[in-house]
C-alpha cells in the first residue's frame, strides 16, 4: 500500500477507527507505518521506523497458556543499488481468553536503523504465521545530511503517550518513553497530540548559555493557522536539546492538519522549523456509545476484583496510594464500608487511567511497579520502601530524570540528589542518611511543595570544630 494523498487519508483512517471501535476482523492485514530521522551516528544517520497493527487481525490458536497469535514483521530498505538493509522479527501475542482475541487493540513497534544519507524505498511486510495472511506498506524515505555547523531539527515523531523513564527500550530516548502513533490519527478518545523532536548544532557557551523559545501551532491544508499554543522559553542545556510536548486538540473538526514546531535561538536569532501531518477524526454518536460500553466493561471487571478482597486488604491498598490521593479522597475513604471502599478504589483508578479504552490501566500498573521498586531498593529495618521519604517522592512525582549518589565519606554522611527537569522548570530533592541506618531522609528540595533548607550541606557534615560541639551545650541542655 503506497502512501495516499491527504484527500483520501480521512476516509482510510475512518475505516481503521471503525474497526478499532467494533472489533471487526478484516480480510487483509492492515498496518500503519511512519518514520523519523534523528541525529548522526558517526557517518550514518539514525532512522526509526514506527509500525502498528491490530490485535484482532490475526488468527489465534488455543494453548495451555492462552490463545496465541504468531506474526512477523519485515522491514526491507532499498537504495539505488538494491537492498541496503533488511530485518525480520517474529512476535507472539498471548491472549487469556478467546473473547479478547476479538478486541481491536493497537500494537506498536519500533525498528531502528543506521543509514547513510540518501533516498530509499521501504517495504514493510506483516505476516500472520498461523494462516499465511499478509499485508504490505510501501513508502519513500528521505534521509538528509545534517551539517555540523547548521542549526537543524529532526523529524517530528507523533506519539500517543510520552512519559519519563529510567529504563531502556526501543521506545526510550533521553529518559523519555515515546509510544509512537504511526497512523497520525487522533480522536475524541485520544485527543492529546504528543510530539517529540530533537534540535542540533545550537550555538552554546558554558559561560553564557542563553535561552531559546519553542512555538507550536496547527495549520490546515491551506496553510491557515487554526490553533496556537503558548510559547515556551528554556535555558540552553548545550549544543543539542529535545522538543517535547502534548496539546489537547479535541476542538478540531474532522480533517487533515499540520503540526508546526519553530525553534528560535534568542541570542543569535537563528530559527529552524518542522511540520508533521496528522488527522483528527470524530466518531458518530453510535460509535461513542460503543466506546462507553467498552469502558463500562473494564470498570465492572475491576470492581469485581476489588469486591472479592477483604476490607483489610482494601485499606492496605489505599494506604499505599495516599501519596496521589486528594484531601477529599483521604477524608471520604475511611467512612465507607467494604463494598463502598471497593467502588471507591475502582473509581479512583478509572479517574487516573490515561487510556480508558484499553483493558489495562497504565497509570495503575506503573504506580505499583514503582512501589515494588521502592520496596526492593529503599526498605529499612523499620519501614517498607514505599513508606520512606525516597519511596514517597518516587511514587508522588515518578522516577527522577537523574540521580547523583554520594556514598559515605569521612567528612559527610551518605546522600543523594534527585533531579526532576520538568517539575517547576527543574527541581532537586536531597536525601541523606542522617541516622546511619540506611534510611535516607528528605532534608531539602527546591520544589515549592516540599521542605526547603538552603543550608542542607551543613546538615550532612560529619567533621565539627570544638566550637560546634559546644555551641548548643548550655545550662538548659545539661543532663541531670
């Protein structure tokens, strides 16, 4: 399937979304493909190809572990002299019940390549290994040279979600997990337009870093501006940086649009701009009713799980999530009976679900992953890891962008500095082992909602002068 013109794109994505909503199994294997070109790697350029396909496109076979779908994806890159690179990966998709095999969940993957500059023809082939059915997507990819002395922006990668992470996977770049949106389709159920790009060759001096601005705005097919967003100003971190954001576009009508990103160096006035096409689609009332039915089924499943738990276990879970609960939620929960607490926890997580149309609550899963990490890494003799200061900060604000660790030294207690780059334009949290028991207390933070102690470095010093030892030892403090 060759890339289509913008005039026919809306019709195609509309059919795709109807399949997503109603779970119809297609007679062919549909797939979406996109790509983005990033920073140079030695003499080559880093290129990512993004693919998505539907769970209900495949034939599933019953096994002892569930229903298993098997498929492969091949990416073949052709240049003027023939095949430049080719890669095939095989996948297993295990679904617990036959009913769930009919869900039109979108599965995504990333294929990274290093390619010389040039123009390529890329053929992506999707195969159902149980039936032999296949689908193809053919696109032309241009990989330009990126001069080392010219301000330049990468391609824009559109995404369905961007979160911070301290892990490494194909979706992760610069401590961010970017889940791509190869279809470039957004809707009332996925109204946030997430984007990621990188800027290179920024004029920079460590003595006077300077600032830059990022403008984001949306134009229609005629080039008319239909939506603008606030301009953001940042201090330059070096000769390169990332441009990342997310904007709600639910007010746009069904049509094709273009996201525009403009980067301006405020010291030199140099500007670089990139655009990316996307589609906004609004389903009918009948389709919206179907979406609501799916959400209701997910809520009923979670409620039934909570109703089977004893009240003590419900209380224990709420204790663990108090860090992210509002004051009103903290006041209401203790007054409820067991059934009321089960309903409360169900609604608690539904309100925080970033994607209510999927069976999984990604926010809840991530929260308990962090809680388990805290229990493993921060546990002390007296407290579970999630109850420590480091556990609380981790669960409240997520994983930090950077951790600076300072083990025990002769002159200072062990301490750590956690950096959150996007929290109030950059915040730090300082933890120190004040009691020498491995329990790190929060002693200082630049975040406005936390404890502040600018003189924190004095607290962690172990070496003291005789004057320091006796300055607080007066008649009122002497022991009898």
